[in-house]
């Protein structure tokens, strides 16, 4: 079974600074996807960024980028120029490429932005 | 695209009562998922539908839980004889069946069993 581990329960960063959230995963599959989801206090999950395992290039979405290390099974999220609206729970998630394609989530990291 | 809709948003029920939640996925999405999220934890997979067929169920889904998706449109999740341990946020998500397509989540139904 696949597992996802986020070892940082809480992180904080000064507004406009850069922060990196860590995630490791375990799988025996070779074809899969990795995601970072954001869950603000309103509780709706919002997709931040997606990485396809067969792509070596790290995904980027505006201020958000990932460092995908497939051999190490590591998938960290970097948020540049942090903004107050970035404050939320962040979940790393794994999704296999076949079958149910259900998401397996990590425990989450609560990100606080200090003004 | 009106997004994934869940109803009700909040439900308080007494232990032993039955509750039913509804999820309306994005209309063209044929995959529908239910997850459960307890406070401070990541969501955990409960069950998955491809159109009207329930194709996978988690071991978390005890026999008190049942889910349906008649006609492959909306879905319902029923919990019978609720227990305090059922208190959680129940999240619904939908996606197209194409590989790797992202899942869209609803705002969830928060269940409190007293």
C-alpha cells in the first residue's frame, strides 16, 4: 500500500519570504501522480500543483514550485513571496495512474504567514 | 462548471440515529470519491464510483456505512446507528476518468455525533 508522510505538522514564514514544505512517499508503482492540496479554514480542498512521475522536470505554478526527487521518493513544495492568503493546511497526496486512482494523503502541514 | 456540491454542510445527530449525506459532482465527471477527514488529519479514502458502479471500498467503510450513486449522477452516503467515532468531515470529490486528471472537492459535510 502507498503511504505519504509529512514530517512538519506546523510551519511559519514571514510575509514575502520563501518556505518549503516536505513530503515523502512510499510506493512500488512506477506510474503515478503527486499533488499538493491547500485547505483554507473554509475547508474546501484546492489543488495547488501536480507532478507526473514520468516527467523529470519539476512542476511550477506561479509562486509555487516542487522539488521532485523520484529515487528518494521526495516531493517538497516551495512557496515563494509568501502571502497572507497562503495560510492554510497543506496536504501532499499520491495518486496511482491505474485503477481507482484514489488519493492517498499525508497528515498535513499547517502553514502560518506572519505579517 | 458549478463545482462539487455537498449537502448538508453541517449535521448534528444523536448517537444511534441514521444520517444521509448527498454529493452532486461536476456533471461530466464519471468518477466520484468519498473521503473522511478527522480533525488534524488528512482525508482518508472511503469509497469510489465509476458512473453508477461502486468499484472500491475501504476497510474503513464498516457495514453501517452504505453509499450509492444511482444513474451515475449524484451520490449518497448513509451512516446507520451513528457512533461518536463517526464524527468527522465527509468529503466528496469528482474527476473525469482520464488518467491523472485532477479531482475537485466539495466543501464537505461536518458530522457531529452527540
